[in-house]
């Protein structure tokens, strides 16, 4: 199974700290766009504040991203598609990755 994960899925995994996310990510081939790191950085303080993994958060993040394939996005090619998907730009990039 192949999954294109958006930031909401990763945020949920990071906040909940549930091992089921690690299990799913180990079983499936999970892809995320490279800009996911910008989104995580943007909400880093909020994620850390809400996480249930106070002492083991760093280990969980490491384990989670060990199972993820980061896809670099060719921003020039997606520019015109983004104009078409102006309502929700990030969803457009996830759609491109799924194709």
C-alpha cells in the first residue's frame, strides 16, 4: 500500500504519539512532500505543547521519519497547477505526488 500523507496526518501522529502510526508507516510506503518540514517548523511549538510524548518525543519523531519517503517538489512544474488549485494549494501538491 502507498500513502501520500499530508501535514494533518503527521501532526496527528506527533501529537498523539500512538504507536499505531508507526505500525502503519512501517507496513505502507508513506510519501510526504518536502515542504512538510516548513509546516512542521511553523507549528513546532504548538505540536510540542500538545504532544502526549513529553520525554520520548524526539525518539518518536526520529522513528516516524525513518519510515517516510520525502519527495522533493519541482516548484516550477507545479506553479501552473497551483494557479488552477488556487483554493487549496497544498492539496494540489499532495495530488501531484499521488499521481
